[in-house]
C-alpha cells in the first residue's frame, strides 16, 4: 500500500475516534494526518499511533494536499465542506446520509460492491449502519439467486444515537436502581428496560426515513433496483452492536445448506452454527470487531422461496468507521 495523507473530519466523535483506531489496526500507511473538528472542540488532542495530534477547526482550507478525507460528521457539515474537499483533489469518504442517494456518488460496502468506489468523482458514501450489516448477511445468498423482497426488523443499540444515547441509558439504569425518577432527553421515552419501535422521522407512507434506508440503499449496494423491503426499526437497551432479523424471498429456492455455505464463504461474515452451545450471535459477541455474524438460518414458513436469518454487527465499526477505512484501503491497494 502506498503512503497517503489523511484528514478525519469530526475526529472527536465516537465514529471519528474509531476511524483513527481502525487506521492504526489496519496498518494504513499514513504519511500525514489532520484531525479536524468544530470550533468548540479545536485545541483539544487525540492520540494516533502513540502521538498526540491537536484538533484543528475545519475550514475550506483544511483539506489542501490531502489524499483522503474521512467524514464522521452530520449531513449538514458534510454538504458544507464537500465542495472544498473535492476541489482540493482529495477523495471524501463520507459517513453521513448527505450523498448516499446521489446517483453520481458511489454507495459502497467493499466486500459487496468495492469496484463501485473506483468510479467516484471525489465523493464516496458510507451506507447506513443497519443497511451495511444486513447487506453483508444476505449478499452471498443474493449471488446464488437475486433477492426479490425482504422483511427486516432492526434492533438498534443506543450508541447509534451518539454518545448521548449511551449516557442516557446508563443514567436511567442508575436511576432505576436507586428508585429515582427516570428522565429522557435523547430518546422520546424511557429506553432502560424498554424498547422504542421508532427511529428517525416519519414519512408520508408512515415508515420512517431510517426504515426506508434499508430498501433505498440496499437497491444501490446490491445493484438490484427492483428490490422491495419492509423494515421496522427498534431502539433497544443495548450499548453497542445492532441486530437484524431478516426474512428474504429469492428468485429461486435457495436451500438452507446453500445459504449457509454462501454466508460461510462470504468475506467479512461469520456463520454461527454452534458458538458456545448457541446457534445465534448476540450484540455482546459482535462488539469491538468487524465481522458480521449470522445465525438461525431457516426456511420461511410463509413462502416457498423464503429464508429467515438473524445477524449482528458492530454499528460503530463495520457499520461506520471500519467500512470507511476499508473503502480507503481498497482504493490505495487498487
């Protein structure tokens, strides 16, 4: 791999910090690193490969000379800085939702459609975290026979709502243990000892924008514009790692044995057939690593061409930071 100059935009957040960890773990040859933040965080420090780096306030001039910019900020800031990044000649690998559905911007999961990244015009989008995890779990089956439809229910950890989600769950659990009033700020109602079947903003079709990402982004990643997906997104009192129950219908019948082999051999997936006496993964199993674990593969009892499975993956890593670094790694290796 050739050396490259990298800027991390949003280096103080959970995803930005994880990007730095993954760059180090993957041994990416970084000749120059810039860590960029808002004015509020500028002047602080982050550590990379044992060295402290001072956070700089992001401006349009921050990207000059960079080869890649890893974006870990919200869509508004991504849109603000994208023109300057592209003008600088750097490739912007953006984790926000700002450019995912732009037809000119590749939406990439390297194991599935890494070749799409080569057609970039200066911006590459990282998909939604639950979409990445689900797409990884089903991509091997999709190669055997095109997926015509999916029904998915996501069980999303509180860290998907940022650092505030983690703090709120911890504070609520402590309040319950002390017999005190439970207060909710990040989530619309109590999340401790509860589940909330609503994530995102309501759309005209009564689905949320988070739920529609599974279909809209899934079509683009799998190169399957006819794919239909019904999705329900649920916030659960889990710290880290998202889980998804998926029922899919393929063009032809795919047997359980065929599906298991496709998952087992697909890069970045781990098929769970017997793990500590279990046939399924859990969020705790999959936190802090990059594999998508898949288990409980079985026939759908409502459709002869259907299969049902369960998958888990770390949404901060494979669902965000690691996927972005893997895109970068793919490009510099190519």
